[in-house]
C-alpha cells in the first residue's frame, strides 16, 4: 500500500492532463487515502444537499473475485443488463464524435478496426478494471433517477480530479454496471439501491499504450452559445 | 467586464472553500473568459466522448428578460413543469439531510422556518439567479437520458471548480429548469433538446449572509463502504 501526498498542481493541469486510464500498476491504495479522497469529493454540491450516493469500494481478492465473474459473463456473450439501460438514439452529430474516438483510439493501440477479435480482447479488459487495485461501484436509492444521477455525476466530476491530485488515475466505466447481479453478489447491496456506474482507480502503468491516448474535444462553438 | 486570472489555489482549497453562491455582484464576465471556462470543463470524461451537452449562456438584458418571465411565473404560483421531473420518494435518511440543510440555511439567514412569506421571498431569488451576471442553461439531445445526464453532471463537477479557479462562484439550480417554455422562448432552443438544469455564475457578494453559509456533509461512513 502506498500513500501519496496531495499534489499542488493547478486545477488547469489536473483537468488538461487527465485521461481515461486503461492500464494500472498493481500497487494498492491505503484505506485511509480512499476515504480521504471520497470525503473531499463529497463536498460536491447536490440537490438540497441530499448526497444520495452509496459508494462501495472493492480491493484485493474481493475485487479479483468480482472481476472473474464479470469476465466470465462477458466471455459468454451475454447482453448487458444495466439497471440504467445503456442509451441509444444518439443524434448523428454525437455519433460522429463517438466514432472519431473509436477510430483514433484503436489506431493508437495499433488495432485494425476490422480485427474483431483484437477489439473484443481490448473491450474485455474493462471487466478487470484494466488491472486497477481499487474498483468503485456507485449506487443511488431505488426510486430516484435523473436528478440524483446528475448529482452523482457532479461527485464523479470532483472525484476524477481529486484522484489525480493524489497521484492516481481513474476511468469511469459504464461497463462495470453491465451485470448488476454479479455486482450485488459481491458487494451485498440489495434492491433498495440502483447500480449506476463503476470506476477503477490506481497508479497508471506508463508502459500501457492506451495511456498515451488523448481524446479530442468538440470546439466550444459546438457546445456553447452565448446570448 | 472583468477578466480574472486563473488562480493557483490547490484543488483541495477549491473544493473545500466552495459553496453554493446565493448573492452575486453585478460585474459581468468577459465572453472569452466564459468560453475559456467552458472549454476547460469540456475536458471532463463522457460516454465514448459523446460530450452530449448544449450550453446556452445568457447575459445582460437577455438574461434580465428571461428572469422577469421566470419571476412572474413563480409569483403566479404555477407548479414546476421541468422536463426532467423533480424527484420525490427520497428515503428517510436522505430526507433527513435535506431537512438539516433547510433548518441550518434559514437559521443562517435569520428566517423563521414558520415564516412562509420570508421563505418564499428567498426562494424567488432563485429565478433572478441571485443577481448573477451570467446564467447557463444545460440541454441534452431529446431521446437521451440518464447516462447523458451523468456526463452532464461530470461536466458541471468540473465547471464549478473551474469557475472558482477564475475567481468566480456558482450555483447549480434545478429551479432554472422549472418552466422550460420560458427558457425555450428566450434561448430559441427547440424540441430536439431536453432542458436539464441551470447554473448562475459571477463574483460573490461578500455582504450576502447566505454566502457565509457552509453546508455540512454526511460522514464518509454513511456514503462509503470499503470491502
């Protein structure tokens, strides 16, 4: 276990240098440091201060056992059964961004887009959290939905940066919510909560080619209009 | 118009000193600075890099005209008609947090919880963005929902901190989404987008008592479980 000092990097650097980490070193993170990072991210604003999120962190053998089940399920070709159904129906302008990302990402990894087997192998790595020592699962109370998910997003918007300021990297993974029955079995969380999303956290492996991939962003003119 | 230099404050300070600002000075924010802040927040991760948000910023007389309509509607006693319906059904543990916030907040303002008129007067200030010079409205493509709202939350989790690093404060306001017809009339955004939430941004008014209110957080043990 390592304990990393919070860095004094500027917010701008923390944001600009962030990437979705897809290869972690096995070095664990101290329990108290996990708590400290979550506590800081919890300062994020939420609807009437509801803070309606439940975060379960798995490490060590417990994380490995869960990942084994996820990988087995993924290998079986099972369809995702996320409690927050994966979205379709993206307008073409948005699909274009998703396609641009996929093309650039697989190019960075030297994977031919037509090489289905290589692509699937890369996708499978999601279910091992790309080797991260810590995996978080985020739940919200059953019966709540969009506004609570917005709050959860704000919390994760903080957490991704807090993690970086501690010298770690992360990746927010919809894939980890694909089979809630497995997550429930390994976390013990019951039907009073809805599983939303997962996140893997740890020290980045600099030898991982995917960690040198930096995704582009749409120009502000496509997102922002000032009246 | 002022242009503020990005500060070198640590992420920890930016998060810990943040509060929901409920009183702004009239000083405007330069267009290029609004763009710069949004561009940085846009570096937030999103589902397959979809960045499915549309942000419309209103300033000056356009903002004032919109606020006049919102205030008139609120005064008429109209029920909120948000496109993302306000949530109910919070479990009692969460309702307790919301109640604790309300009690502490009105105490800070010296408003008797039984003084309905004073509470309503305070609530009405939402629709003027508490005097902020810049008001943002966040939309997502129609047909998309929770995962896109999660992404939007992550974006706002970044933006609240970016705003602070530029010397401004903000408040994320569900109230600004209460009457989408008014927002659509003043922004010209059509039915191909769903209105989610609004945010007011500007320089904090230090003489505003609400700006000296700091909301509490649940202990990490209520949010986080490490297995």
